[in-house]
C-alpha cells in the first residue's frame, strides 16, 4: 500500500514513525520516496500512510489539515482489537488491556478510551488495578501468550464477571507456539527481526527463558561464528515483519558456518 502511494503521489509520502518495526524494510521504503516523520511540523507532503499499529487522532487530523491524502495501512488485527475494546467499554466493562505502555497500539487505544481502559504490562501491574465491577480483558496483538494467560488467570480470581476477548494476532501466536517446541530440539536459537519489534522480542524471550543460547539479530553480519562452537543444530525463527530476503541471507550465512538448521515451518495464518 505504501509503495502504491509513492507511485501515485510524486509530491511526497510520509509515515508517522516507522511503518513496521524493521529498519531494513523502512530503509527500502525510503529509497522509493517514503519518509518517516516524528514531529507534527514535519507532516508536509502529498500523502500520509497510517502505520500497521494505528496512529493518534492529533497526527491524523494534522495530516488532513495539511491536505494530505490519508492511506490507512493499519493492520486489520489491530483494528479488530481496538473495536472490541471500544465495544467492551460501551457495554459498561472496566477494560484491561495487556500490553506495553509505549507501544503505538496501546497508545492509540488509551487515547481513544481514556480512563475507561487500563494498560497493564505484567502480573504485578494487573494486581495493582482496583477492579470496580464487571471486567473485560483484551491484549496487544503482539503480546506474549503466556503473559496474557497468566494475567487473565489472576483477574479471574478477583472479579465476579470476567469477559476475555482473544485479540492476539494468530500469526504471532503460531510463531510463539513453534518457538516453544523448537527450543527443546536445538542447541541455540537465532531470531531474525527488528530489535524494536515487540513480536520478535517475544520469540527471543522464549529461548532465553529456557536458558538456551539465543541471538536476536536484524542482519546476517551480526552473527559471530565463534558463538556456535560445539553446537550442532541451530533453530531459526523470524518476526512477523521480517522480510524473506533477510531470512534467506541469515540461513545462507549459518549454512556457510557449517551448522545444521531447523527452521520454523511456513504455516498459513489461521
């Protein structure tokens, strides 16, 4: 969608922050004329592309005020999660959103619902929330399945009515399930994806939680062959926004090192 916008708007195309959390993809988009703005004063151009995570109302209104054509590239899974949270609030539920406070997906949700939603990052934060009545729970789409499950379990013991809506991204849930299986079958884990990518970081966390040597990299040259001494088999996984061409380069480098590899299966999104 962004590339099509660049082809159709010679006057310049901007996104608010990175379109996705993968610097290499963002770099390629810049090469075809898609810039990144992080200040409202910089929102000047012909078209504005809403990122995969959504955007705050003030940003959208500024872009429109500047006469920019708005292209909504918000991930449908994110849109669904926000819609379900709005519905819970309208039905009178105290909304708890399990997620990262600074993540754009949670920031935009908090802006829309105000004090009708409380974002909690972990079990400790959830335990500190005073529950007032019936409680509705949703999740950041890239949240850890385990973290979501544990917080829901805790809340279930503290409220008489709990409504849980699964807003986890199916593709990311599948990757986390694959990681749980893979860590038991390899001597080290290589996770490929942006260092600021929430869903990629979750995969690395699964490996480290099992005390498995785990390397979260963005590009092949970050791999140090010395780290794999004595290791026969390496698992390779990627974040949801990692392009195929980077994964292929990483696999080729591991192959040149002489390692046997187990790659996550390419499974369709449910």
